[in-house]
C-alpha cells in the first residue's frame, strides 16, 4: 500500500494531484484490484437469467399489469444504462404494457433529478421515451401509503404509493460502504429511498445515529439495517439488482433476484475489497469525497470524513478534498450546521438526543461530530462561499499540500495515510479482520 509522494485523489470529474512533503512515509490505501467485467451487458443478461432466490423476471411478471423500478438519485454513480432497458424488455416480453411501467428515482429527502441531469442519470433515451420516469417526493403526503409501524422499534412506515401498489417491485443500486447503514444498495433503496419524510426522520434520529453499531460495513446489530429488513418484510415480494464498481467506475459484479439474497451476494463480493486492514492508526490522514457525483455538496462530503475515523489517531488531523461544486446542500442541512457552529458540539448533540424524530438533514451534521470528537478536520474545496465555509464547522485550507506539510510537522510523525477514493474504501486499524 505504500507509494510515491505524488498522489492523485478523486476530485470532481477528474483527479487532484497531491504533493506530499519530502521525507514523509505515505501509506496509500486503495481497494485491491477488481478487474472489470469484459462484457458488462452480457453480465446483466446473465444475472437476469439466473436470479437468486426468485423466479426469472419475465416469469414473475406474467399476467401482471404494473411494475415500479427504483433507481438511485444522481449522488450515486449507478450504471443504470446497463440494466434498465433489459429489465423493461423482460417485462414487455411477459406481456406488461409500457404504460404500466414506472422508473422511480429514489431521492429520499434529496432534491429531484430533472432535465439533462435525469437524462444523465438514466443513461438511455429509449427508457425515457418509452416508460414513465419520475421522482419520489418525500414530503408529498398523498403520494404515500401508510403501512403502520415496524414491529421492532415502532418506526412509522409510509412508502411511495407507486412502489407499494405495483404488481412487480424492483430496487436497483450500487453496493458500497455506507457510514450509517453498513452498506448501500438493496433494502436501503426502499427506505429511505422512497419513504415519507416521517419515516426518514425517524430512521435518522439520534437513537439510531448514536448507536455504536450504526457504522460503515457493519450489518450485525445495526439498528438501521434491522429496521430496513423489517420494512422489506412488511412490503412483501421485492426483486433487486445490485452492482459493484471498481475505482475506475467499471462494473465488476452484478446480482439479481430476491432483494435480500442479491444484496447479500453483492456485500460478500465487495467486502474484502472495501474493508482494508492497515495495522495501525495515523496522526495525518488525507482523503477525498470520492469525486463526482458524491463530492458535489458539502452534505455528501461528510461521508468521506466519517469512513476513515478508525485509523485516525486521537488528536490527529484528517484532511479531505471535495469540489462542493453544487455548494452546501439543503437549507435544512445549512440550518443544522449553523446550529452546530453556534452551540458547539456537546450542546448541539444534546438537542438531538432529546428528540424522538430528527429535523431534516441534521443527521448529517450529527455524523460530522464523529470525526470531530477524534481530531482536527481540514477541508480543501473550491465550491463554497465565505459564509458557507464558516458553516462547515471545520478548518478550511487554501493550499492542501501546505496543509498536509503543516499537519505532519505538527505531529512529529512522518507517516501519512492517503485514501484516494474516499468513502468507497474503509480502512481499519486492525492487522486482520
């Protein structure tokens, strides 16, 4: 994992060259090589033809009149162009009318994807021309079905009507480390993906976020994951297509079938590549927010601050680069950050633990507290104005190379950890797993 002193890290749609100080001892932490699938289209067809724990899609859809296919929003680089048309064509082959098929963007509480952005997200004009492609709106009460509460923790369950009432329900996504739910993809595309605001705000309340098991790459006793499994049970039959990408965003794995079986297969595949034992902690850690599309906002950038905290030495410095090309994030998130800056960490956390339901997007600010409790956080960005920079609550650096040199000099330790792909890689300080 060691390397030279000139490192490219993910930044926007390109790379950012980082020049580490002379005489430092860099440890470059990447996924092991995951060769791309030579014929990704063929791999999708093979996955559809050999479903896990379920009937083939065209068989399941025989005699059915409607289908809803969930896709992730623009913040995830899911290769939708590879699989949407093949799935839709299987539904057509089963006799389903085109006007009965909806592709639904699982926005959660994120903004909708429209116009050219929606075209980029879907990646196939044939799909846009032939079926309905629509966004989920979590605040639209009438657009949701009330399914009661989950039996385990009493989470109010309201889901998008277009998904719940469809004869065939399909979730699609990308499986990668997720800093709250363990892993993305599968069940997470349903909730929070197409859940009502009340469901999302409950799942992101402090009783979930402060649970020590609600961390990246962990599904054991993770309260978010457990509630998501309960939600799948309540919904009933759901199929899923899950993908895994390498650092170059090439397809390296695809599974299709029962939502739990296909997700488990994808997690089992990616875990050895995403969770990297490095055998120590570091006083200086340099990382990214994984580049476009994830580093488009400061909101998403926080993920890159959280995933490497196991290797950050207490009192050390974590430096992260993100373009924040779209700015800060939602107004709700900005309000939470302003509150953090005004109150300080302890008082802000006290306001969260006193509530059973979270304010929208304040959970991201809550997650930012995790690295802030350990060390100093520095952000290099070109996309925030002066007021937004204050609202981050972290140190802003204008020269990343100089900031790294200063951090190394202050620590007295020449060792530096560099994570070029940010939150898609989770380093752990243990020697082995």
